[in-house]
C-alpha cells in the first residue's frame, strides 16, 4: 500500500472513530437529560399527591379527634414524612453524584438545629418508649456561618436511624465545638444508641449507597440504603467527616463534624410556630390557581384555618380572566397547569397589568434551581409542595 493510500486510510479511521465518539457523547448527554427529566417528573407527581395526603393530615389535626383517631393520624403523618424523606434522598443522591448540590453559607444557631431535630424525633422515640436526651458542651459556638438545612438533614438521619434500630433504652445526642488553626470552627455531633451494634465486617458497608447491613428479604427495617451515603457526602461538602464507633451488643455512636466560621451577621427570621394561630390575619384578596381538585381543597382549608378566604380557578387561562374582573393582592400560583402554565401567566401579568399582585409559587417543582427559576420569572415567593400551613402563614404575613 502506498504512503498516500495509507495516510488516507488512517484519516478515514480517525474520522470514523471521531464520529463514533461524538455519537457516544450525544447518547450519553441524551441519557443524562432523560434521567434528569424522569427524576423531575417523578418528583413533581409524587409531591403533588403528597401535598394532598400530608396537607389533609395536617388539617385533620385541627379537628376534634378521639385518642384512637389521633394515633391513626400520627401514623399517617409519620408515613407521609418518611415517604417524602425517601423521595428527597433519591433526588439528593442524583445531584450528589455529578456534584451538582451546593452548600450554603448563612448564619444559624447550632442550638436551634438541635432543638428542632429533637422536637421532630421525640414522637418516634416516645412511641418506642426510648429516652431521647441531648447535651451541649460549655463553650460550644452559638452562631455558625454554614448550611443549616444540610446540617439538620444529617442530624435527623442519624437520630432517625438510632431510634429505628434501638428496641429499648435511650438515644443521646452530644454537641461540642473547637476552634481550628485557620480561624474556622469545627462543630461535632455525636448520636449514641443502645441498639444491637454492628459487626466489624459490616461497618465498611454502612456508607455505601444502596447497601444495608441486613439486605435480606426478611430484614426487620426498611429503607433504600441511601441515608448514610448521602450524609457522608453532605458532611464532606461541609468540610467535615462522619464516622462510627460500634460493636455487637454494645450499641453504636455515630459522629459527624461540620466546619464553619464565626459571624456577626444577623440571623434570619425564625419560622413561626409549628401550629399557626389565625388571630388577626392581614386583610388580603387572594386568588388560588391550582388544577388539582384535592390540592385546591387543601390550600383553601389551610387559608380558612389561618383566617383568610380565596377565590379559585382551575388553570392559567382562568387566572388571567379572573384578574380582568377583580383585583387581587396575592395569587397563589401552581406552575404546571394545563392550557397555560404559571410562568406564562406571570409573564403576562408583569407585562400588561398596572396593578401588580404578589405572586407566590405553590409548586411541586422542588429540584435544585426551581426556586431561582421562579424568582427570575417575576414570581415573588416560592413554596414547594407538600405545603406546610406555617410556611403559608409566614409568607402571607410577610406581604402585609
């Protein structure tokens, strides 16, 4: 074969290989987009349904119930929160894999995180007869610049696991902090249980995604095997580490640390009480745009519990027609609606109306970036489904 023919053949081979690589890249990108769209759709559909379940359960709590009915209601609420936690775990894991999840740096009180987590976990511990105790060492930093939400997420996961795997005895939470050489602060959380402990051979599997110490079909405890894997990633993103001390028959102690900074920045306003009071709500004319009938009922009853009334429409077109005939201070706007979505309704209102209502997204779009997309579209506030009554009251109170 001549040198020219050889060169041409090599060029053809290179071009063919390049085309194959380009095709493979296109396929990979398409698969990644499909995965993202699938997760977004699954998240939206499940959150929409859970808004009805959790919302109705919360409303039931404000009615007169027998002790037996209160027990049934508590079971519904715990199961609903567990399902939502599982959904969030799967979504978090999908974002952690390609390192898409970011860590915030905002001031928060360490003691507040501890108190909130204990308050959430207390009913689960009491249901099993477990003593749930906490101690904060003297000199522990009060206010830290870090990620309050992710700190709470890791701590809740460890407390939940400790309660789940402990049949009798207690669960203790200890918190301390120390100054680092670079001027930052390390906060250490330790969760100790009196459960069965873990065999040495199984410890390495604890922080591996989708793996459980007992993976058999007859295992006593459920779960997807994601909680500790996600906690490990989140802890590392917050500059810390997670570890465990355990032995069969001696219980377990899980430690995790986070690294932050001291700060003089003001704390954000705390959320209002878990059980909001309808006393003297601000006078607001409210329009609710929501295509799901059950979710309309849930939000309407929440508003009435808070002392508000609202007109309702079933889609975006009806929302535009409604504001042609009446003036509204607030529009509670679903985003994914037939005929016209909430983004288009907002755009038309912002472009054409002299009176500008305060628009609040009430949406099952709750993935990373959805809040920012809503705000960029001209929406004033964002609440993700399932919607808590306390969050709804807080945002409406802020408007007044």
